[in-house]
């Protein structure tokens, strides 16, 4: 969890839109991916304005790459 929280290996090749909402790392021989999605406050639909925390709820998903 800490490595996903502090991840900072963003580059145009893996973050072409500059959103910094996805990453991949290796841990104990496993490839782990994480993704942050921005939803409306009810977590039902996409946020109308992901930059506004008053109308946005964020969900972090962390999984083994093989589960994707």
C-alpha cells in the first residue's frame, strides 16, 4: 500500500494524459497494478469534475497484474 501511495515513476510513456491515476510495480516477484477512479459522491457515475473534491469520490484499486 505504501509503495502505491508514494509511487512517482510517471512518464509520458505510462501517463500520456498527465492524470497520474495508474501505476505498476514489482513486489516479491509479483507485478502489481493500481488505479484511481473518480466518481460522483454516490460512487455510481463518473465525477462531473474530478478536480473538485466536493463532487468527487475516489476509489483506489490495487491488484495483481494477472487478475486484470
